[in-house]
């Protein structure tokens, strides 16, 4: 993704997916890396329609 063409939401969504992939989709570890609460991560997953199949 070319960052100059991407919206902040697109960048945030992709970053979350990248972190999840790097942790083997372990949400607790991903939330820790992102420095957010797990419940916040769950809200973001729902907001950006991110599923385990990404």
C-alpha cells in the first residue's frame, strides 16, 4: 500500500493485521504490542471488519 494514497483508517487497519499476523493471530499479544487493552482491540477488529482469515 502506498502510504500517500492511504487514509489513516486504511493504515491503522493494515497495521493491526500485520501485528496480528506477527503474533500468529494471538489477540492478547497483539494488544500488548499495540499498547491497547484487549477490549479496544476487539472493538477495532469489529470496526475494520478484520477476521482471522485476512
